[in-house]
C-alpha cells in the first residue's frame, strides 16, 4: 500500500469525543506514523489514518472544506 501522507500534514482521527485534529510529526515506515494531537505524540497505523479520512461523512467534508477556504483567505 502506498501512503501519501507527509510530515506536517493535518489529519483527523476519530475518537469517542468526535473528530480530533492532529498533525503528522514523523513517518516511521509505510505502516506507522507519529501524530501530535496537541497534548502529546502518539504512534498510529497509517492505514487507520487513511481509513479515518475516508470515513468522514459528506457533511463533515463539506464543513471542513468551508473552514479551510475561510482560513486560507485570511
């Protein structure tokens, strides 16, 4: 499987509290990456992050794209 994640990229991870914004700090190999959720770093499986990105509902993706456009315009 080819991962297309890069260091510094913002990803979202599902938790029991909802979607949490994280930033990729280090890519260990094609299977693992270290992310920073803002309160510490965590080692996660890359395929899980990709899966979680694909699991976002259409409404969540729409809201996310609007927010990204709004902040990029500032």
